[in-house]
């Protein structure tokens, strides 16, 4: 029986820039930052209250899981905001929206009451988009 | 038809003030912070400010300031900075009060927490494959780099 997920990958255009976005803007914590040689870095971050889920910020580089043409195609798709990688949760959506907006995070949808819940959409520095929902009170 | 936040939440300006106060704490945690002054700056009475802040962040401004200071202490301790220097760098005046508070929150003294983190960083540098799920390491060809030995060879189940 599978009991939980402990690693998930997000493909990013630049790991250094992604580090700044996820750590300094979103407030995530660095779990592992291991250098495997020039241009090869294993970088994982965790949402502050979910230390058991490592989000691997995977660079889309040739030779790193991708062949040359695949890497090029993947970079183009990510930068066109093709991929939505998940739903993040916060305690207070309006406050989190105001804070992240003040930190320069780009929202593609303002906090909105939908029939399924209260949500906003934002993009990371690469173009990956996420839903941000409010924890049920 | 979904409604925008500004029509559903006409008092959004209150959020902006609370968020600004939080961001002020985030960036000035290492200075002496007068929470009364923050409440004044946000145009709230002290009690109204504390109530709104706690409703938004689940902590009083003072509890939040303490959490920010301890989080930043952990970041500095990870760099190898001496505990005394960390104490003053995050806005504490007394090493003993800092150490006691740090231990209450993290269950470890600052020095033992630091030693554990520095040891983990050293192992990560020497044997990074121990921190990477093997499937990812293999996909990236990292397991072929003999400079980075796993501490133990994988054992496949005989099924």
C-alpha cells in the first residue's frame, strides 16, 4: 500500500533563479542542495509546514534526463506556461496574495470565489503555474 | 460567474496593512522592534492589530517575530557562525535567553543543532548520492561518477 509522496519534480529554466523564487519569495525551505559537478545540482525545497515533501527543482539541461532536442522542446513548453504542477495551500488567501504580490510574484488569476473553493493562480519564474487555495476553515 | 476579491472583500485594505506589518517584521527582525509602533504605523489600535494579525497568521506579532528570529538563527548557524554572533545578529541581547528559547522551539541547543547541520552538510558534500533518490541519479548519469560513492551498494530483492 502506497502511503504518501515524498518527492516531486518541477522542471525549471534556471536553478539559481528558481532558488530565489521558491526560497526568497514563496518562503520555502531548502532541504537538499548537493553539487554533483559543474552544471549538475540536486536542489530540493519544501513548503514550510510540509518538510516531508521534497520538491526537486530540476534544471532542463541536455544530458540531465533530456536529450538535446527534448531539452529544447521542454524549455519552450515550460516558458510558454504549458504546465500546471499542482495546488498549494495557505491559511489565508487574501493575505498570502497581497504578500506574494508585494514580493513580485506574478498572478494570472486574482483570489476568486469559485464553486469548488477560493483560489488564485500564479506562475513561477520559469513559467510553471500553480493554483493557490485557502485551507478550509 | 466568479466574483473578484475586491467586490467580495471590500475591507481588503485591512489585509494590506497586516501584510505590510508582517513584511516589516520579516525585514527588520534583527532590530529592536516596537510592536506598538507597528500597530500605530498600520493605523490600528494595539489590540485590534494583534487580533487581526493572529487571525491572519495564526500567531501574535510577538510570537511571529520570535519564529522569524529563530528561523534566521538557523540559517546563520548553518553557515558556521558562532552561536554568540548569531544571537546578536538576530536581535537578541542575551545569549542565555536566546539559547533557552532556541532549545524550547527546536528541542536542541543552538550549538548541538549547528553541529548536526554542519555534519549533514559535510556528508552531503562528500557523498551527495546519499541524498538523491537513485532513480533520479541514474537518469542523470550521476551514479557513473565514481567521485561520488554511495556508502553502500544497492541490493536488489531476489523475487
